[in-house]
């Protein structure tokens, strides 16, 4: 990591960060963790494209920008509550505007038995001790710069626990809303989620905005599934067109636990999504499904890494990428089967569609196997719409744009077929269609 | 309805149609026969507007409009339909959904109201009865995993729902056994009407045993070299295409 003699505007903008009063400030261990992470971030700077994990995503332009450290008006922005409604999602809701919890927009009354759901800002002021382990973590990898920054500055987020054996039938919705502030803002959100032994949780994560803005958001999310737990996680990313979003998720799966993740990435100018999953207990199972649909000059980089490290674990990943106009998509899917993880069954399938000669998609499936008796398959393709199919549809009367949209949605369909919430599935199709140019 | 004059067309730099003349009136069934490479499929593709077919001379007037100036979807909305020789498989697109989208797209272009799903379902049920095909095909993805016969029947079924004015069948008989051929022909015959014309493009005479043409044209080297009634097809069947190869273009029928 090189450090410029004149600090980048991005780093210079953090000069006063050490004196920032954040929720929980004043607790020695938390202050120390925040300070050390901030120092590490400033010393390391933003990763450049020499770091393997950032090979296809240049941050030079971001480094030249300066972001405000907080939005004093975050609790005052007027947000139309209707925009928060997702069809088929009617459970408890936690809403953050520019990274700050908004009680007035949230729905936390009458939580089902076994569900504990609180904003991090509250937990930090009341009793942060149970989060000490999670929040004291140090991120050492060069590519983890944003996780460091997040650890240094996050003051809010979701703290969610499902008690052992509890089944939360209505999915919990967590919303991250961007709103224009005084200049460009950087907000940082930290989620700590635990699904207890034998418990069941549905989680819908929704990124949206009310009026266009150019903020930077970082989100670090740790999810732990205890033995026999199950999780349905849906992520709809429809952030503001010119915003930057860096999401760093980790998922820990205990024995016989099951997690299914469905991702639809539509918004943002620069979006980076890292997901690290560890199949830690025997017979754990992970299904990931994802689609990005890009237009304009959007740049979306998805980095999926799945580590099998117990007996008879399974993972199946199906991802689709669509890039139109001058957009660029990046997908890296890495599967590691650790030594001794016999009986692993892992597959990764990534197909991409270029809708324009100026669009670009880079895909990199990786497979590392250190165990015997493993079933593993991976494949990636990049192609264009089938001209014959396009003509067939047009010859039946569908205008060119409609024919392209029909074929593009069909291309993405395999990803959402397994989404159990049918209403939400239809909404995904519509959102996807609406995003096509 | 359709008037083709002196049509010249080129594919990949090679001249295929070299001065084709043909007039089709409502209600008529015209068979276009000819040896391989004569330009039969090119004719269907040029008329439906496929990319890669360059018209170098001549004109095609359909219902008073310059057909060659229209996009494929505009030709469809104007009433031109091509039953493909090789119908395309489209995974992930449901057959019913596709057909309703196509019909409504055509209706929209013509300034007609779109059909809601109930109205469309009613229409589909009527057409299924006429075509005698099972509604199981409707629930599958367009042509995906269909047998050869199912694909061709699906083409005719689409034709029944879209109700074109000019229906072109491109080698619809190819790859069909006799039972499938009969079913397809039955479907076509059910759609014959005084307002609808057919252009049946075929290499073999056997399809014409079941779809009786009013006119038979022989296409050779990019031109119609002989025109007649259905007995011409029988003559071709007996004598092969060799005897027409050397002939001059037939006189234009008006």
C-alpha cells in the first residue's frame, strides 16, 4: 500500500474522525477498537487494483472525493413510508436514513416471541458488552479497507437475535434509505445477526433512496447460524443511481443449518458486494442466487467466497449478470473445500449477458479443493442475446425493446425460481424489467 | 394483397433471388416449389424481414404498403406471419405468456385494445379446439424440448391465435412423419378463409396432398419459371425438378 505525500481528499476528510462522538463513545474497548481501525485505514489507504480482490474495480476517483462524516439532519428527512413497502413483506421493520436509525419509520411493536431486534445505536448506549467480540474485530487483509473504515465509524445498524427454537414466520425487513444531505455524505452501518439453534428467520434487506444523491455507504454484516438454524435472506439493492455502496457480509453456518440468499442488484454507480460464507458445521447447506442488471456507467463488483470446512456440506450458487450501455460487471466466485471436508457437494454457475458492445463483464470462477471425495462443479459464460430468438419474437409482433426485455428477464429467471415468497418474486421481476434501458 | 415485382435479394454477398414476380390475392393458397438452393426459404425470410437479407432491386407491396420498409414487428402487426422451418427454442419464456405478449403487441400497434388474461384464455381455448392440440404445450417454455411435430404444430397454433392475413409456411413438412403432417395440414385447412392467403413453401409435393393449393409455382435459380394449378405439383413429383431447370421465367400471372 503506497501513501501519497499529499493525502487523498478521501483520507483528508477523515482528519476529525477520531474526535467524532458516536453512539457508545466513552467505552474504553470500543474507543480503542475504533481508533485502531481508523489508524489502520488511514495508514493503508484505499486498495488499488494491484490488490487481487480489487483488480477490476478502481477506486482512484473515489479517493479524490471528500465526504462529510455525518448527517446532523438524518432524523429529520421526510421519507414517504409507502416507498418502504415491499409486496409480500409484512413483518417487523427497521429503517435507517443515511445510516441513522429512524424509530418513526420502523415497525418494532409486538415483536414475535423469540425475536430480539434493536438498532445498534441503542445497544451501544445501553449494554454493548455482548457485542464486544464482534465489534473489536480487526480486519487485516489489504482488501478489507472498507471493513476497517466501517469498524472505525459505524454507530448504527441492526442487532438481531432469534432465540433457540423460535420460528420467525414473517420476514424481518431492514431498510437503508439514502437522502440528500449537506454535500456528499459517508455513512457506515454495522449489522450483527444471530439465528439460534433450531431457529428460523426470514430477512429482507432493502437499499433504496428518496431523492438522488451521491453518498457513500458502507455496510458490514455478520450473520451466524447456530446448529439446525435456517435463514432466508433476500437482498434488493436499488440504491441511488450515483451513489457508492460497499457491502461486506460474512455468514457462518453451524451443523445442519441452512441458508438461502437471493440478491438483486440494480442501483448504484459503484457497488461492491463481498460475501464470505463458511460452512462450519457438518451437513450445513448454503444456496446463493444473484442477479445484477446494469446500465449507464454503473460498476458492480460481486465477490463471493464460500468455504466448506466440515463433513457433507453443500453449496449451490447460481448468478446472472446483465450489462447494457457502458456499464461494467465483475463477478468472482471462489469455492474452497478445506482439508477434511469430505463429502462436500459444491457448484457454482455464473452466466452473463452483454446487451451492448460498450458494456463489459469480467467473471472469474475459482475452485480450490484440499479434500477427497468431493463433488464440485463450476462454470461461467459471457454471451449476447440470441439473434435468432430475437427475430423469432419480433416476427410475432413484439417490438425490439420488448423482445430484448423478454429474453433478458428469461435469462435471469433461474435465479429467482427458488424464492419462496411468490409476491416478492413477481416484484423482483418487475423491478428488473423497470431497470432495463 | 401481396404484389412482388422483380425482387432481387442477396445473402452474404451471393445473389439468391433474381427477379421474382408473384401476386397473391385474398383467399388464395399458393405453393412455391423448387429444388434446394432455388431461393425458397430466402423468399420467406425476405418477406418477414430477417436481418442479413439484402434486397438489391424490386418491390413488395402488401395491402398497399411498402412491406420492405417495415420492421419485422410492423410486418407482423400488418398481418404477415412466417411459420419457421426451424422454430426457435426460448428457455425461460412461457408459451402462453409469449403468445399473449405477441398478440397484444400487435393489437397495440394496430391501435386496438389489449386483451386481459381472461379474454386471452378464452381465445386460446377456442383455438386449441380447432387445432386439436393439448393445452400441455401452453404451459411449457416456447418450443423448449418440443418434438419436431410439436414445434410445427405450435407454429400453426400461433398462426391461429395471431390470425394473420398472409400466412407463409416455410418447409413446414420437413422432418414430419405422415401423422404429424396430417395434423399440421388439418390445422392449416381450418384456418383457410376468404380473407386469408397462404404461401406454402415446400420441396415435396406430399404436403400438397393435404393442403390443396390454388396455384403452384416453380422457383428455380431465384425466379419463378413455371406457374400452374395443382396438377403442376403432380407433374413435378413424377418428373423431378430437372425438366424445369432450363426453362425461361414463366409469364407473370396477374
